[in-house]
């Protein structure tokens, strides 16, 4: 079975979320307020993308 374009995009989003989560774990205890705000924004977008992928909803 070959991957479709959507499958590749979804896999990329999931990989990016995993990398971002790793960064969040590293920064959580030492980041300043500006870094934390940026991290929250990025994690929010990653969670949105992950939930969209998991629910099978395409926009």
C-alpha cells in the first residue's frame, strides 16, 4: 500500500509534534516567559493538528 499525499502530510505533522514535545520537556523547567508563550502557541497548534489527524477530519 503506498502513502497518499495526505498520509505524508499527516505523518509529517505527527513527527513535528513529537519533536516539539521533546523540546517542551527540555525547556519546561528553564524557559523564560517569552519562550513559554511561544512554546504554548506551538504546542497548541501541534495538538490541534494531532486531534484533526486522529479524528480523520480534513480541512
